[in-house]
C-alpha cells in the first residue's frame, strides 16, 4: 500500500492509539495537517502558541500515563516549543514531538523558516531524529514512541522535512521494536535487593524518600504497601506528591527548600534512607556537604543508572523499574524472619512527633487581608481534596504543594526541574483533555498567568471548565522574597505594575471573572465557582497579602537542618 509521508504520520499516530494531538499549523507541516483533516480517529487541539502545545501534551501525559503528542512547524514553530520540550525533559515526561522541517534540499541553505532543530533540541530531549527518507518514517515514529515511554521516560522529537511528507512508499507499521543500542534494565539485581532488605530491618532511624519516579512508573500502591509493612516515615519530593497519601499518619509531607520541619529534620538525621525514584537534587537535600555530615546508609532505587551516586554517594544502588523492584523487595521482606526494632522505631517516631510540634506551616489569617495559604486550604476543602491541581512557578506553586493534601498520584501537575512560568493554564487544558470529567484547578500568580494567557482562547473553543485561582500579590513573589531576605530589601524589577483587569480580561474571552478582596469572601466565591459555574471557566482573582513569604525555607547553599521558620523573622 503506497502512502505519502503525511499519510504515514497519521496512520502511525492511529496505530499508537493517540487520542489528541496538540499543535499549531505552518508551511512545513501543511501536508500533515491536510491528512489530519481527512481522518476522525483522533482529535487535534489548536492552541494559540507552540509552547502551550507542548505544555498541554506534557500535562496530558503526566495526568494519564499516556504519551503526549504535539505537532509544530519549522523554524519559529519549533523554537517556540523548546521551552516546553525542556520542561518535559527535566521532569522525565514521555512525549513525542513532531516538527516540520524545510525540504531536504534546502537544509543548510538558510531557507525561510529553517533552523537546526536536531542541534537546538539535542540537549533537552531523550532522543531526536531527522527523517531523510520516507521509507524510514514509520520505523522512526515507532522508535520514538518506544524510546519516550521505556526506561527513564522523556520527550523524543521527530523532525520531518516537507518533501518527505509528500513522497510515497509502501506502509507497514512495526508491531514490535528491538534496538541493539537501547535496552533499559527492568529487573533489579537480586543480591542488591537482599542487601536492601537487611539494611531496612536493621535500621533504628529509617526514612523513605520518594520522588517523581514513583508517579511516572505507577508505583504508588506498591510504595504504600512497603511503607505500611515497615511502619516507616515517608517524605515526598515536589514531583512525588501524591505518591504516598499526604493525609496518612506516616507522611511527613514534602521535604526540601520549602519542606516541612519534620520531613527535613528526619531526612537529615535518619540512619537508613531508602530513596525511591528520586535524585537528591539541590532543592531537596540542600548542600551535599552538610547532608553528608550525618552518617547514614543509603539505598537508591532508580531506572536511570546515571542518577545513582550523582550527587550523593549511596551504599546499595539498585537499577530497575520501580514496580518490579518494589515487588521483589516486598516479597523478600515478607519472607524474612526479621522485623524492625520496635523500641528504636517508637523512639524515632517520638522524635518525629516532637519535630511535628513545631507546626512549621502555620500562618495567621486576619479579617482584612487574604493570606494566600488560606485560599489554598479553602480550595482543598471545597474540592474535597479530589481535584487535579496544576500550578505555575513561584510562591503560589509552593503554597499549593504545602497546603493541598494530595492523596492520589497524578493529581499534582507542575514544572519541577525547569521551573517554567506559564505552564499552569496549558497544563490545566492538557489535564482536562486526558480526564474529561475531572475537576481541574490552576493555581497561579498574576505574573505567571500572563505568559500563556492567550490560551484562554483555546479553553473557550473547547469549552474547558477550568477554575483559575490567581493569587495576586502584585509582585514577582518568589523574586521579591529572595530580594527581601538576601538582597537588602532592594526590590529590583519585582513589582508588577500596570496589571490588567483580570475579570474583564476573562470576560472578553467569554469566561466568568471574579475579584475577591476580603477573607470572608474566599470560601463563598470558591463554592460558587465550583457549583453554580461548574461548567464554565472561572478566573478568580484573589488580591492577597503582598508581604507573605513561603516558609519554612532552606536558603541556597545551606543544609536541611538550617531552616528559616516564620517565627524566627
């Protein structure tokens, strides 16, 4: 069967059972868009900027465990997409990005809308391809989907010159794929797992440290089973929230730069630490030198061998797929005659309860000015803790992470590694497409939301009933906090002047706008948005305390136990 390259692209996406393609048309991909128009097996979502296309596909993947797909044109189309690709890469999100390229003969000739897509994206993809022969197209796309999902997931880009999309060849889509140079490990080393079990049972002050890998590999249930079998405390990274129920008594909450006092102190003072799908990054353990001051044994489970002993030397490395490794660990644990030392564990929990007594997340809500933490707490109450929450990046992101208690995986969608402002709204769109009946709220700030605010148009076109929670403090909040604490109160360019009237702006796009200025109106406004306007996009502009800071805080270069607490200032 002879098909054009454009027809092959569409058939490959159909074979992969793709539901949505997020994209924006342009000259180099017009043959593909023409074939897309002729089919009805998957839908195309027209965004208003290529960056939003990648973010939406990213969130579609994060919230569903499916591969997100986006389609952009050459030149500025793909350069606009780079921020979204880098965002997905840093957080290990499986995606396939299809980009158009100028005709093969024009490559390297500075043609109109040409750029070196492979060169530009090489540092921020798991892999990329430039298709030079239409006969390679189907196999290349099969490889792209396979590479994106297996091993440590990540975005894979396929760059297709325009002439390739118009050439013909016989079409056959491979049912399976085998790549000699790419064989990710799945099963963990049995000897290492046995060592880990022994080490865990001998622990006096144990700690389970769980990261985003738990979410990405769908290992949350197995982690919960392990933690409850052992009775050990659990802390989650920003990316790992929901991997262990936040309301469970064994949960110490998030750790790291803005983690709870109890999580950070337990992390610093444990004697045996098991890291599950986490990477000991700078925002989690602070200064590695300080972290190493307390002697502890470390077990590290990760699918990516390059993540192990990268920042912190570990004692028992286990490379493998988390569900498989946790299954084996659980079996050996249950077959073992040993049990954790009950007296030591009780003493450890007593110490943890003392740290909890600090109540490091407390704040004061008065009658005059809305505290941002209060808005998030009320959002949690009104949604029953069962919403999908997306966020942009900044103070509002940290408050959402601290005060919305995530009990389920894939409910917290944010940019962890790259810290990309502007993701919140397109993330909410992608989540809603993946979960069409879900309650979706975007927690954002007045600066972040403006970076992709044009997507209010996409949300209108597709009737997405997202609720936008804008914590408006008229500042680049996290920048202002750092300037206050470390730059002598010199607020260089952090004040956001000339803000739009967000209510009128939302209404101009055909949505519902609300402005909330008093604490007493916070809960009623939220309830109105989620009930009366259940089927509408509601933009809720909360005017919040301009001086509110995120606490606790571990300053850059400091150790986990060197936290700044609110009462110390």
